[in-house]
């Protein structure tokens, strides 16, 4: 789970979800605006945490804690 400091609206949630869904190996992604979190499930043989952190940052969002 990632804490996303600038996840402020449903539009943000949709953008960040689409960004991580573009990473190979993702199973599921769910952003929660009220808790400012992004929950992921993925196949570790296909992707790594670094792949997701890069996708999050490239889409303009800040990870509060990794």
C-alpha cells in the first residue's frame, strides 16, 4: 500500500489507478481518496515495487511513504 500525499479527488484516484494499471504484471489497483492510499496487487515475477513507484511519480503524484 502506498500513501499518496496529493490524492485529493476522485479524478486524481482515476488518473493514478490508470497509471499503475499500465504497468506489466498488475492484478488490481484501488485508490482511496479519503485515506489517500493506493492499494495494489501484482505478480512479483513480472513487476517490482520500483515499477509502480516510477509510474506514480511520472503521473504527477507524490508518495508520502514507501
